[in-house]
């Protein structure tokens, strides 16, 4: 079963929801929990043969800031998966808590 709470660290792309998880999401909350640096966030959905569609692209998330974004997409079988990618702004590893509601 898919989870609605994620602790994301590092600069690799992370899967938040897989197509077929059938999770209804109307809001996404992102909190920068890395204590000394901002990070850059890409948040997008992707579907085979259609490509990526960005909710957030290159958005800087300052230290200690929480960003809430209203979303809507189809997460049923053969539909969209949800991904996040973090990029660090300095030498520290980026860390973001994600809550899907």
C-alpha cells in the first residue's frame, strides 16, 4: 500500500506514488528539514508515452519553510506516477518531508 508521508533525502529522483496505487491526492505539503541550506524541488507526474508534467520545476525551498500546493491527477492503473527530485544548494544533503493529503 502506498504511503502518504515521505522523508526524502539526497539528489536522486524519488517515486512518491506509483500508477495503480489508487491514492487520491488534492494537496501536497513540502517542508525543508535540512537545517542549514535551501534546496531546489522538482515535483512532477509522469505517464508512459506522454512524458512528464511538472507541478513545481526548479522551486527554491528556503530553510525551515513549508510549501503547500493544490494538485489533482489520476493515479489509477495505467495513469500517472508522482515523483520528486531535490537539488542541493551547497554541500549539505537536501532533506524534505512530504505529506500527501
